[in-house]
C-alpha cells in the first residue's frame, strides 16, 4: 500500500480515490486478480499513473505492465499490435510476433483512450475478456492469457453507449469498477503541493539549486484554469525550473496562459443538471471546431493546438459530424447538375504582398531511435508526444514531423533567448527520455541538433510563417549535424553556440554540417549565473575612477557615510570597476553586501535586497525554511542583539517561518514600514561594528521597494561607516543628486590609446593586426565589452587563429559585423524604450548616423513637440547627442553599432517607406539647392526603391564627384546606377543606361588609364545603344571614348577609322562643336602616323571652327584639354 503515496494530494476527492484503490487491492489479495477497472478523467489527470500504482500495489505487481494508447496506433495496425500475428498473416509478417495482450500475461494491461477503438476491435476485445484467450492474426487456435485489464478514457462512455458509438456489453465488461479521477479545478488546494513536488523534481533532475514558489506564484497557480491538468502543471514547473534565474519563482516567471474572460466565451445555456453531459459535449464540439477553423482544417496543427492526438481529432470529427468547408461545398452541389467551372481564386489566399522581416530563428531537430528493435508504434508514438510536450513547454512550435523525426522552431515569435530555450528544450527531452528509460525500460533515445540563422518571417493568415527556402537550408544543416552525431547527444552549430552564454559547456566534435562546419557537442548547463569564464581582460583606462572610489571609501571608513553612483551604458565596465575596487581594498576588516537587479525581476519586490541578504547570511539554495530561520536569527543576535521586531521582516523577505504572532496580523502598509525600518537598522548596525560597503548593481532594473529602501538608507548614512555604491545606465533617474554625501562617477568609452592597449593584450603584437585594431576601435567606439565580444566573434569565425595575446590574421576582413551577443544587448535596450521614443529612434536610424532635426521632423508622422520630447528622452538615455546647434540642430548616434542594430530593427516595408518619405522631404526642404544633398538623395532613393529618381540622382552624384576629381567615387555612383537599370521599364531604361555609360567611361579612364579594358566595354555598349536609339550626339561621345581607348593602347589604325567615323557623325549633325572635336581626333591621329600635311589641314580647320566663348568647356568632355590651344600647338609644331 505504500505505492499509494505517489498519488499526491490532500483534497477530499483524492482521499476518497486512495481509499477506493485500497479497498480494491485488499479485497483482491486472495483471488490474485484485479477486476476490470475503468479510469475516467480529463486529459492530464494522471490516469496512467493511477493504473501503474494499482498494478504495483496489486496482487500482480511483480508481473509486466503493458501500456497501450489506442489512439496512437494506426487503425490498420492496432489489431496486429494487440493480438499478435503468425508468419505470413500479411505482406510484412515474416516472423510470428506475440501481441500486447500476451506480453502482459501474468500482469496488467492498460488500454488508454479505449473509447477510440473501432467497432470490429471492440467485438474482438469483448471475446478476449470473456474467454480469456487470444487468437493471433493468421492463426487457427486460441492461446490462454491471464492478466488484469484496466481501461482509461477522457470520454463519457455512458453517453457514447447511448449514442451507439461504444458497445454496451463491452462497457459493462470494462467498467466492473469505475474510478473517476478529479481535475485540478476540483482539487485546487492540491495545486501548490503538486507544484512544489514537480519543481523539486525538475531541479533534482537537472542538477539545479532548489527553488521555491512565492505566495504570489501560489495564488496565480491556484487561479489558473489548468485545462491540461496535472500534466500541464508538471510541464510548467519544469520550464520555470530551467528558465528562472532566481531561487524564488514569482507569478511573472510562471508566464501562465491567460484564459479569455468568461464574458468573452460563447455563452452556455442554463440547462438542468441531467443535461451536464450534453453541455460538456457542446463545449468540446465548439473548441474542436474553433481549432480546426483556425488551422484551416489541418488535423496535425489542430491536434498540437488542443494537445491531443490526430486519431482523437479524427474520432471527434466523426463523433460530432463535423464537415470541412470544401466538403460542405461538394455536398451542396446537385448530382444532376454539371460540375462548375474551376475557380481561379482559392479560399483564404494570403495578401498579395507579404511583409517579410528578418528574424533570428532557432531550429531543433529530434531524431528518435528505439533502444529495442521490437518497440511498437504505440510506444514510439508516446515518445513523440513527450518530445512535443517539451518543445511547447519552452515556447517552441512544431514545424515538421515525420516517421522518426520532429523539427521545432523557436523565435518565430520575437524572443531574445530563442537559442537558450531551444537548448533547454533539448535537455528536457533528454532528461524525460532518460527518466522514462529508468522507470519503464526500452524507450527511444534521441539525437538532437540545433541551428540558428536569420530567416525571413511573414504573417500569413494571422500566423507567422518561415520562408520555405530559408527553412529548407536550415534543415539541411541540421541533417548534416545529426547524421554523424552520437546517440543521446545534443549538437549545436557554431551559429547557435554564438548566441549561448557561458552557462552552456560545449566541446568541438567531428560532426560537420552540409557546409563542412564543425559542430559542437553540448556537455551541460551551469545553474549558476556565471559559468566558466576566460581570464579577465586587463584593467585599463579606469585608474582615475578607481582612485576616486578608494577616496570615497576612505571617507566612509572615517565615519562620513558616502553614496556613490557609477553611471555608464551597457558594456562600459561598471561591474569590472566594482570588482577592481573589492580587490584593491580587500575584504578583511570590513563587511561587504552585494545585490543585483535583473531585467526580468523589475516587478519582484526587494529582489536585489533579498539577493544581498542571502549572500550575507550564507543561505544555500538547499537550505530549508528552518535552516534559513536559524541562520538569520543566530547571526542577527550575534551582531548586535537585534530586536525580535527587526528579525520578523527579514525572515518574511526570505520566506522563512516568522515566530512573531503580530506579524501576520499587520496591515500591508505597516508591514512595508516595518520592513524598510528593519532593513535600514540592519545595515546601520553592521556599519557600527565594521566599515560596510553595500553595492547594488544594475539599479536601472530594480523594483520600487528596493529604491525606497535605498532612499531611506541614504538619509541615515551621513554619520555611519558606510559606503553605498550603485551602478546603473544613463536612462535611470533618482532624487539623490542634492545629497551632500553623493558622488557621481561617469564611465565613458575608452580613448583610442587605451583601447589600443586593451586590444594589444587581447590580440597580440603582430603588425598585420594593426589595421584590424583600428577598425575595431572605430567600429565599437571604445566600448570594452563590444571590443571583447568582437574579438571573440572573429576567433569563432576563424578570421583570427592562435591563442589569446598571440593571434594572427588568417584572412582579410572586408567588414566587421557586430557579434550576436552585442546585437542582443543593443536590440534589447532599444526594445525597452517607450513606443514613441523607439519610433523616433528608428526613423532617425533610417536618416543615417547623423541627421538634422528639421529633416527628422519632416520624415515622421508626429508633431514637432512630440519629436523634440522624444529626442530629449533619447539624449538622456544616451542613444543620441546633439552634434551641432548652428545654423540648425543636428544629432548623431552615440555608437555606430547602435545605429546599425536600430536600423535593422525597422521592418523592411516600413524602412522602404521611410526612405521614400525622406526623399520627398529633402526635395521639399532643399528645393533651391538640391545639388548640396544629391548624394543623400541618391542613397535614400535607392533604399526607398524610387528607381527613376534613384538613377537620376546617382548620375548627378557621380558627375559631381567627377568634377571634383573624386574619380573612384564617381565610378561607384555610375556603377550603382547601372545596377538599378534592370528594374526600370523599357521606355526609360535605354535612355538612363546610355547616360550612365557615357559618364562612366571617362571616370574609368581617369582612374585606370585611357586604355582600360573596362572603359572599352563601356563605350562599345554606349555606341550600340546610341545607334539603336538614333542619337548622333550620344554616338559621337561613345565614338570619342573608343578613339581615346585605341589611342591609349597605341592602336593607331583603328584610331584613324574611328576618327573618320567621328567626322561623318559631326557632318550629319551640322554641329560646329562636334566637328571641331572630330578634327581634334584626326590631327592627333595624323601626327602619330607622321602625315604632317593632314595634321596641318585638320588643325587649321580647328582654328577656323574654334570659338573661345562656346568651346572652352569642351575640355571637360573630350580629352581633358582645350581644343583651341591644342590645334594651335599642332599648327605651330607642324610649321616648325
């Protein structure tokens, strides 16, 4: 009877259930056989557990226990699985096999979801129960079986019998004894007990420190609806055990799904009590129909959404006579009527234009491999169900499923820790299968692979969908990783590893993906906040600030209390400065108290202070409530005989038993007052015994009660040997600035020389690394964390090889991308901004790293006052700073990386629209002097996909650069314009291409020489287009370019022929300027050929044609010099 203890719960309904089971077992001890038992209860109420308990405690506990899920086995295989088969019974029956009934001989068989059995199988099962004999498929004889039968279902079998969906005679055979399992809603007093049990089990399974539920968490658990009952509760507790960073679980950490309000649900008509079954069936039908409609009648997705099997979905579709829209349409058609013509528009088409946004997605592939070749489909199906449960527990979703594998996605809905959740889900799958192996023997084992990448995501039918091609590429990489991985292992790709922190231990393996990238085997998960870390980088550039802190500490030791705030943006080195202060002053002869705010704990009262108290009292996560109470009381009395009134609030904060009878009777405001007073007196008493340093890191994430405590403590600290040191980011505000004891220390980015020293220690002295060091400093702008993470990324991507302090460059770096960890930090910081400030920041990022206030106001859809107000917030948070105030205000992003991350956070379609709006704003604001903004106009026109304007502005920008002799820039602008040409329509394409080619050719020659082959190709294409368009002036320019190329290469005869072509085109146009340049080409060519008479004739004709006022500008188009000077020089030389 000891096994009944596994049925946890103190509710009366559980007491009654245990008593029923006890009576059954006691009264069957002599007969050595249990009566047929029917277990009825909702999904997840523990029917399987109850069946195992009955089996183990019953008279046949030493025999086998066979668990059969009737819904998990395909209907065409179920008879063979249950009753066995002889060789040759069907095509694949090569060897005889005993059925599950025979496997349970001498023990117990559980028929789970028995209501889903087909009619034919119900009849055969009835014969087995009555005759206690089984006949295999293909056999002519029956074999005896001696076993106990337990059936389980979440259906109302009585209603099924009345509806003729279940045989009445079989029901009476199975339900000799019926046990009803209560739902969690009927035993809410047991929810905290079960939750603590599952939480402790999860912590033990994963080697995590023990965790406890706060009173708020218990209340939230009791208030939850628990449609999945005990199974759902167990999954929630496992998830929070892995994801929670603290030892105390609060209601926010639980992240429970909120059921719709009762007023929003479909009303259930009031009916007499006897109609309760009908009400339940009506509600079940509504839920099923809603799930099918939401998934467009996709049975697999509907099953995942409802948490039941596909077979159960199909059974209930038949049960409630549900028909899909397509089948209803077919039913409505008249048989005599001719079939209607095919419809060109299918139902529920997605929008014509999908908004694809890049999103970091993590895929998890699980391959199940049976440990025993004889494992049945039913058993393997249960293992698959377990995998799905664990995936969904960590907010993943099933993307693909096959006979032996499942592919799940994390991060399809935006999540900062998608990679972490995927890995924790993999560990949960491993742990669950291992636990099942230990308890049952022979389950499947899994090979798991994880990969992360940027994947386009679009909303289709209100649900985010992955781009098919991107998903296929990611799955191909997973296939490569999984193919060569060891069984019962988790392998991650380098891309996924780069997103995991130091809490995950990995080692390199021989496993490679389809791109021959080496995979990494996951070794374990560190439960502590900091996992194994490399040696710290050298402490540079903060000696002045460290000296200031030491000075404040010296003042505090003399009894002049100090309040010091260290301010700086993420990664600037606040925590490192505190660490160095501790090392500098030592911990002897002082008391050190430390707490920390966390991003997820902003709503947890006194979070940082509780952390601080645990550290001081040496409270271990394994300490029970009595041990906590003993430690706190003993140490408080040892310090200064703290009064009992101060002990009670501290014990309450640590959730230890409080002996003070008055404490529970206090109203909340009085409890708060006593808590703040007790904390203040506690710290002041410590400072009277020894100088005390109280440090609270990341105060910008602290809760209101922690800040209230610090406010109160600072008012009493002026005459104490106490230094309060807090760190926070620039966006945090407080009211301490006017305190006499207040000191603010600001940490800015490292100067270039100091950053060089840091990189010198990280990278080494190899001279080939100098350009890389300069690029890193420019890119990160001296942020130490960004520098270290950038170096780590370069090492992981094999740009650098060697060891720390002695790296060498393996390949040239074209660009330095922000490391995934840096991107995550910056993206999270942007996401935390108020909505208005975030929109303004994103609009500013589209303008560029530097922008004017006037242009920003013209580009956003909000009022000028709102823009200025949001800019003030962004300046206070140090995202932006005002770079120029005259003649108009201009702002700049403080970091290039912040600008880049913010820009990429703007959805692609919104980004395009913003660029187009900026073009219109520039044209409106600078109408009279567009030339000043031409390069910016070209940039935004391209990004805004305003192709006609983009080509025009690119050409103008190129001409502007060429006139300034910035020839390389000119080539870049003209080339970018040509790249845009293919998207233009036919009417303007040739015209724009011809103009760009005629501008590009001379720019290439100015950059690479007159005979550059690239220029030759450009002029040939220009000549072809100009002749096709019948534009003689353009043809003349193209021919002149070809003549210059031939002259530059010394091909004189071809140059002579091109010169004659130039004369013919000039004569056709009757243009004196073109005729002058044609003769220009001929007198130079004749000179090279030694034909002096021809030189004289062409040069004298040039003198006749030349008009200084009209032709001096021809130097910029033809030859780079004045033709009037040239013709006179050749005439003089020829006469001499």
